[in-house]
């Protein structure tokens, strides 16, 4: 299974999907990332069309959070940051395949799922919102890094996503 991780940064989400069973991961980011662990495309995501996504089984997008975070309203007040969440929604909706959009607590994402490091036994309190497109939202886990989400989050989501894709291909 092949996954495209848009706005991949250091590869936290990519690593989680790889652990979940995606065997081919392609990251895409605006800048080169020297230690990104998978294939990397450097470019502006706003140039991507839905047709480009046809080469993938699933898509994950982590739009930059600076326009959504509380820091922008406080310490970084007055600075302008692009809000790519509307673009991400339009892209995956036009594509129609299974997709996940992730962002920080307090963002404008629809909260189909909220995950925190404590839910996975991690020593990090980092809430993230997840919005699902083209597939049903997985269930929350049973148990209760600066520019990378903990891989445990996307490993959990990735297992459910792989099961959904596998079922659809078998039907």
C-alpha cells in the first residue's frame, strides 16, 4: 500500500503509517528535510491536483499549524501564516479517496478524532485533531516533538485505514 504524506516535515506521521503496514511512503514538503526517512518530493502543495493523488492508496495531510495555534494569537500576534486547511479539504474531497487531515488542538478541523500522547503511554501531552475523508472514522484507542506528531497516533489510524482499503479492494 502506498501513502502520500503532505506537509511531512520530519516524518512523524509517515513513520506511524509505515509501522501500521504501509510499505511505500512518499513525503512532500516545501523544503528539503535532510533526515526524512522515506522518499521526499520538495514543492508547494498548492500545486498538487487531485489527479496526482490517483497514484496513492491513501493521503495524509498535516497543514502547517502556525495559523491555527494559540501562539499566533499571543506571542506571534501580527505575523501572517498561510491557512492550508481549506486547500487540504478541497483537494481530498475532489480526489475522493481515503484521506486524513491532522492539526493542533484549537484548529478549525472537524474533530472526527482527538488523540493525545497519554492515550498511548507516551510522556507527552500533545493533543491533535484528525479529520477523515473518504472512509469511516476509526474508533478511539481503548487505553487512556516540535514539528512532528508522535508516530503512535498515525500508527493507530493507519491500521484502521489499511483495513478499510483492503476490504474495499477485496469487494
